[in-house]
C-alpha cells in the first residue's frame, strides 16, 4: 500500500512539475510592422487586386482588429508611441524631425528618444528574452540616446535612418554599431523628374536590402529557438521609392499600366508604377510567409504571438489634380484606404487606421474579428501581459489581451489621443464612437472643429460639430490634460 501511495505521489508531483513548467514557459513575440501600408491594401481587409495569401492566412488563424490605429500619421512618432507606450501627448518623438537639426554631429537618423525612456525590448531583455530589431528604426542615430542597442535590443540589423530607407539599394545597412556595405554603387531613392523613356533597369542595383533583412530574421529565429525571443520586424515595404525586383513586377498584368511615373510625384520614376507597387506589397506578404515558415521549422510556431500591422496610412496625395500619390502610388486604382478619408500625414481615418492581425495559437481564436478600439500605445501593456512581465506605471495604453482572448470589449477605455505638430498642426481624440479633430493649428487661421461618429460614418463625411459641442469641450479638456510640453515638437492646444 505504501508503494501505491508513493507511486501516486510521484505521479501527482510530476503533473504539478509539468504544469509549472508549462506555465513558466514564456511565449515568443514577433511584431511585424509594414511601412505606409493602407488600410485596404491586404486581401483580408478588402484588397481585390493584390494577392496577399500569407497575411490572409495569418488572419484566418488569428484575429483581425478592425478599429485599430497607429500612434501617429507618420513614421517616427508612430514607432515612438509603439515602443514607449506613450501617446503623442507624452511621447518624446512627435514628428519626423531629422537628428542633425539639433545634433549636427549626426549625418543621418531622426531625432533621438531620450536615454531614460523605457522601451518594450528593455523589459523583455530583463525578463530573459533574446531581442532583435530588423528593418527600419528611425528613433535615433547609432551613438545617440536613441541607439537601438541602448534600448534593449541585442541585435539591430537594417536601416537606422528613414531617409536612407527611401532606397532599397543603399550603400550600407547597420549591424549594431557597424556599417555593412551591400552596394558599391547604391541607387538613390530620389531623382529629378525625367523625360523620354523610363526604364526600370536603370534603378535596379546589385543587392536588394529587404532580402538581407528577411534572411537575418530567419536566422535569428533559428538561432534563438531554444529560449524565448522578442523579434521586431520593421519592413520597409511598401514605402516608396518603387524599385522592386523585376521578377516581382512581372507577376502583375502589363495592361494595368497605361502611363509611366516619370518622377513628377517625387522619388524614382517607374514604367509600370501600378505593377511595381503591387510587387512591393506582394513581396511584403512573402516575408510574412517566410517568418511563419521559419517559426514552424524551428518548432516554436505554436508558442509564438505574431502581431502584423502598419505604421500609418498609404502615402499622401502629391497634388489635388495629380495622377499619382507621392512616389507614383495609384491609391485610387487599388482602393488603398478602403473608403476611409485621408492619407498618411492626416488624422483622418485614412491616415491613422491600420490593418492589424494577431495570431496566438491556443489564446486567440482562429478566424475571429474584433472592433474593439485600440492603438499603438496599447501594445506595451498587451505584450507584457502576454509574456507575464510586470508593466511599468504611467503608460498611456491599455492591455488588449482580454479582448484578444475573446473577452468582452471594454466600453470605458481611455480616449485615444493624437497631438501632431506636422502637416500644419493637428489634434484628434477618439472618445467612444466619436472622433473629434482640428487641423491647421500652425496656421494663422486654423480649420473649424470636426466631429464624426465613426461606426456609422467611417468615411468622415458628416461633421457633427454643431450638434455635439459638448464633445468638443470634452476633447479640449482631454488634450490639455494629456499633453505635456515638448519644445522640440510644439503644438498649441486650441480652445473649444
């Protein structure tokens, strides 16, 4: 009988041990962010011309977030909000300011985040995670207080500077603090508009940077499969300039393009701008497929949370009567905004709402969808909750993990706040179903207040400002309460 009791005890202890081991196992996190990807530019969010089978498959195996927003309508501040968990009223970086404006010792890179600003990877590294950032950084030059290696990343590989990332064939990429030459003859992302024949071959270099970055991501996953890892993949597609590999362009119909982009809308010319833009999104989709395949090959796919999103809306118009948006993008042809108003640089829905997918086997229901409000500031507490890492105090975001795991949508969440000094100065607040915004704050005469009921007017066509003056007053109160002074990126909060 004692033997039976002993065996029973051993089995019980084994069950407890296994349960504790499983409970203690930390999930991997792969956060994928595309660059200037419109809300409607992937299939599962309505795109009809560009196939995105890998992104669509990710959505089919996880959850689509249909009312998820970027932290800002342009690159650097969006990434600052994401990494710091602080909205634009509190973020260090609130615009695309170049570092050399304040720090002439740096020849490239954007204005750096502060040394004492805590970013997501710092907490993950302290919790025993291997950490890597691959792709575009944009939050401070190498050697500055915004250096990615100084904020929790064991490995950084890619573009430090957003301006350099306008070229897909740059002279070099960064590996931590070292420049790695990849093209002896780099291809710049900008030229003056040209006349005569436009040849795609004239803008193709030897080494295509995105191919190196996706290979680096695959290697990181393979090397770190034995321990938890946090991988931030900031791909540069489909940000212009458009000079993707010819084999990618040739996948799309020649009939699409009846006229070339000669560079009149900025960046590089291309003889087949529609096909070239589609090629960039198609290549982005292939990278997502390769990441998933790498996770499966490493045997960690079932224990990895993947987030896919974009940093802001599709590239802005180049003029009221221009044939193309900036860089030759034909946003009308692709219905890039899926009917939303505005583009990159705007606090309208088309500038801020981004396609967002979360895959987390066993936690997030396959094929699910949520219209819960959320934005970039929420990812800091959400990812920490998923990894059971204690969340810092005074973050602006909210933990979305209960929503991702199928819980009820929180109806009294914090308002979403944007305080954006660029594009003439703009502010916006999402309060429940309503968005209150004002533009032109840096002009002598700002635009009137605007109020939209987003669930029933996603295209922001009916301004309810006259009917809802109390919402404007509430938005002003929130903006004044939630906007810390930032002399580098000043915005004067208007009165109601």
